[in-house]
C-alpha cells in the first residue's frame, strides 16, 4: 500500500525547485530559505490552496487504493477481515 504523505514544507521545496530549476543542489537549502523569506502573502495563500488540493487528491487516491481497488479485484473479504480485526 502506498502512502501519499507530504508536509507543507516539502511541498514548498518542490514548488521552489519547479520555479527555480537553475538552482544547483549545493545551493538548494540556502536558496530555498531565501526564496521562502521573500514569498509575499498572496503567493503564500495560493501555495496553501494548491497544497490543500494536492492533499485532497492524494487522499482520494489512497482511499481508492485501500478500499475501491480491492473490491474490484475480489478482495472485499480481506477488507471486512481487517475491519473486524481492528475492533
């Protein structure tokens, strides 16, 4: 089972690398911190909204992988067993 967890800071690091592909790995940490301190509030809100959408999509995918896929693959009895075991 895949886990799709990523925190907001990691999301922002990915966003930084997407926006600044020219930054070398050696300079990445310092450049990210500098970029982050200069992000204006409107961009920060936009990144937060984008992150929320990202988390929502990843959660939907995780639910699909855990619940829906096994049902279509004939594994619904495994799901019921896991639910009963957890009680």
